[in-house]
C-alpha cells in the first residue's frame, strides 16, 4: 500500500509540473505575440511616416514645377509671342484686352508654347493643371499641381503703346504614394503671389549690343575675346566671331541671324553651327546662344527727321552756323540745335541744375536748365544772358534734346541726377573724356541710385545718325561711358585702336546699337597690345520702360514682368 501511495503522489507531481510548463509556454506565446504585434505596429507606423515624407516631397516637387512653369509661360512663352514679328501685332491687339477688362483672356491667348495646353478660363480664374514627368526616383507615387491665376484689378493703358496687366496667383500641389492602400496623400498650397505684366513698344535701348553687320565697315572681323564681357541681350543680323578660351562672357540671351558662328581656331578660322569650337574657342553663355534668329531692322531716316523736328520746335532750319535754343515770346518751343562742328560738355552747378556748355566756332554758350523753376538760362560767354520759361525738351516734352546738324567733335561730362537727355548728331560724336551719371552705383556698376536703392532718374542717349560714335585719343585709360549708344549707319569704335600702348578697359553702362561692330583694340594670342578691352554692363532700367527721350523704337512690342514672381512665398500644408 505504501508503494502505491508513493507512485500516485509522484504522478500527481508530474501532472502539476507539466501544467506549469504548459502555462509558461502559453505565457511566452502571449508575450511573443505582443512583441511581434508591437514590432509590426511600429514598422507600419514607420512606413506611414516614410510614405508621408515621400508624399510631401512629391507635393513640394509639384509646387516647384508649377512655379517654374509660371515663370516660363510669362518670361519665355508670352514674351516670345508678343515679340513675334510675323504676327504683326498692333496697339489695338492689346488695347482690346484692356477695354474688355480681359486680363485672363490675354494670359490664355499668349502664355503658352506651341503644342502645350493653354490656361483654361472659368469665371474669374485661369487654371493650368500639371502632372509629373517620368520621375525615375524609385518612389511608387506621383504628384498633381494646379496653378490658378486671377486679375489683381483691371488692366490699364496709361500711355500710348503701354498696357499693364496685374495678376494674383496661387499654387496647390498634391503628392501621392501608392505603396500602401489607401495611398498616402499630402497637399500643400501657396497663398497668393502676385506679379504685373507690362506690354510696350520695344525700344532699341533694350540691347546691350546690337549690330546689323558684325564686322568693321571695311569687312574686317572683330573678335569676342576673354576681354569681352556683356550683361544684357546681345544680337546681330549677321554672325558673331569668338576667339580663344574663354572668348567672352555673356550673362543674357545671345542671338544671331546666321546659322553658323565664326571661331578663331588658333588662326585658321572656321564656321560652325555650335556654341563653341571644342576647347579652343569657348564663349560663356549664361542663358544661351540662338542662331537663325529673325532679322531686326534699324530705324529709318524718318525717325531721324522726327528727332530733328522735335529739336527745331517753332524755328526753321538755320542758314548760318551757331547754337540755337528755339523760343517764342520768351517760352522754349524745342530743344537745343547746333549748326557747325561743336564741342559739348555736361555738368552740374552748385544749385544742382544741369548745365550744357557748347562751343561752336568762336562762340561758347552755357545753357542752364532749372527743372524746379521750369526755366532755362542761356549765357553767351562774353555776351548777353537770357532766361526763358520752359525746358529744352523738344515739342513732345520727353526730355532734354541736343541735336547737331554736323559733328560733335568732343563730348564729355556728367548727366544731372534728374535729367533724361539725348545728344544726337547727323555725323560723328567723339567721346573725349568720361561720360557719367550723377547718380549711379559704382560697384557692382548699375543705374541704381545709391542714396535710395531704387532706379536712378538720370538717363542718356547718344545717337550719331550718319556717322560713328568714337572714343577719341584724348579719352583717359579705363574710360567710362554711361548711356545708350546708337549709330544706325556707322559704328561705336576707338580712334587709333591699332596703335599705342594698351589703354585698359572701356566700361559702358548701357547698350550699343550700330550698323557695324567697331574695333576697340588688338590682341596677340590672348594678350592685349593696343586700344581697350570691353566691359559692357547692361542697364536693366530699360526693361522697365526707362529709355532716353525720343530714342528710336522697334516696330514690334515686348513684354516684361516686375520680378515679383521671384519673391519668397509662404507654403501651407493641408494634411495627410
């Protein structure tokens, strides 16, 4: 009996132990299940966060694409259509949109490239929807962005051939990651940027450099070299010539009519339909080099006669040499007219008035323009002094106008800070010393008034209608010239460019529009040996309609924006 009791007790203990083991295993299984469930939950959470970040990145990419597309549509597509000479746009083309209060229709009709969808207009909003190209990012997802543009007030026509279209815009972009079901979505929205478009008659002053023939009048090739530096648009009706590496730096669009450019090629020049000649001749184009561009016609003599008429006012063509300030009953009626070769010096007096000292033959006159008092004083040195009501700003009152029927044999001085001036001659104009604005920023060189940080008011145009604009032998080394230079039948060149020691760099703040490309200096290999190097700095004030008075216009129109599309904007997320 004792043995049986002992065996029973042993069996009971084994059962208890087995139950305990089974219970432990069950607890472990529960704990393992909790662990793996937690790990799976954490992984799912991490994945969702990852997909949300990917979706946000896609949405941001879509927003960036939409903003870039807006800039392209305005600054490239719309501008290109407005400037398309084959369309023969007229003032009535654009005034129709103004009188009809139809800013969105103008955007729809002009802001697209051939083959691209146009803005769709519904009510007071123009809409453009964009989808992603082939992203090739490894992310299972995509984005859709929507660009919405509305009018920011009615369009206006403040002056002849000027049309202003103000806009507001928003961008909404949604990124979608489809690696899970349902997809993870993220939307961001840009709240109300703004920009203003201005359509106006294109002016020759818009060019940093334009030539009808890109050689000297004798047909000699003039090369762009490492001493060539242009900011602003550069164009020719022929072809450009590039020498050495680098062979000039161009910060804006460069266009030529011919399909092939000329390259120095170590002295064995060649023509290529290319941006560079291998590593031998390599110009630097920040924006691009377009070949096969449309021809641009220089102004005709009709424009010259118009300018002469503005200067003559109420007087007839003078029969004898002299300096004339046309007036009637004590009031000025035209500009300043010169017959016979003369020298012109600009200056600013102690009262901050513009003074023009003109010497013709044995006669010198100091013409002082008091804009505040609306008076002009004409003092003949060694003779009489007369004061008149009004300014010598032509019949149209656009700005000070000096017109010579012959040569201006020396020209220099300072353009008074409030003055807009055009100096023109039917023959040559010789720059004899520095020609500078009273207000400008020296470094980096620009037409910004350093006192205000805004565009300066002083502006100068220099036009040699039947001759050349020449930098004379008396001009200093590293001469500076501020102004827009035009020689529609000549060139802008340097006297004795092929002799004497190098004269440094000729710096121009403005632009050059000429029939031929004048020589400034000579080089041997990459070393300058005579004359000046060129540093032509574009004056972007002309893009905002600031041009010299009575400066010739192109036959077509152009469009420009106020740069507010580049403003920093605030983005807002709209959830996951």
